[in-house]
C-alpha cells in the first residue's frame, strides 16, 4: 500500500472508530485509549493527526462538510446542471440537523458546552467559519452558472443558512417534540432565498 493510501486508510479508520464510539459512549466519556483499543491504532498513529481529543471531533465535523461539498460539486458539474441538483445535495443533509443522536450534532453541542475553554471555542469558531465559507462558495458557484441571481447577497445568505442550521442542531438537544419550523421549511426557505424570491 502506498504511503498516501495508508494515510487515508488510517485517517478513515480513526474517524470511523471515533464516530462509532461517540454513538456508544458520547463525547465526554470517550477517551483516546478507547479509540486505540477499538481501532488497533497506536497512540503515535493517532497523535500524528491530532494533539487532543477535541481536534479529532472537529475532524469528524470537517468530514461531514467535505462530504456535502463533494456531493454538491459533483451535482453542479453535471451537464445542464440547474439549481435543483446541487441544492438537493445540500438539502438532503438537513434531516441530520434535527437528529439528537447524529454524531455531528453531539460533537457540536459538546464543543459548544466547552466554549469557556479557549481551545474548544477556537475549534467551534473554526467549524462555523468553514461552514459559512463553503455555503458562500456554493452560492457563488450557482451565481457563476447563472442559476442563482447575482442579486442574492452571498455573504448574508451563507451566514443565515449556517445560523439556522446550527440553531436547529441546538434545538434538537433541547426537546424531541415537533416544532413549527421544520427541515422541510428550511429547505423551502433555502430554495426561495437562492432564487432571489425573498427581499431584504
């Protein structure tokens, strides 16, 4: 196995093991020793990627963003791509926002709960910034293709989408009851805003 393939395999094993253990134990109870025991990776192999456990959690968050971005990009590059295909890839991720058992929700809430600690606050800020950056990139890509009107403010719209999605993540941990504003409503709002049908 080539070095780069081995790195990717190790990283995937590390992330998959982390996600499985979060489902079983939650973020607070999970230890590096647990990950070593389950994955068979050495401490050195793990610390090649991270310095602390919380950094591993942000790698899981980044993996989710990368996956959505890859699906969006693939849909946008199709011949005769319109707004529906790429938007569908983004909207399909909305269902996980409302799931309190979703690993990325558990991680986000865990890090948010540690926001009085500078390192955790920095990691949370980094996730927020990256989410906004990608949302803006998606909007700009749609504008370049002519499927999103240039009148849509990419900065404000991206920030609003991330704000709503993180709010839904937090809400999922507060209560499991049904709410007036659903994922489907968020999807409709997203589509309306990207079509320039909502004025400031």
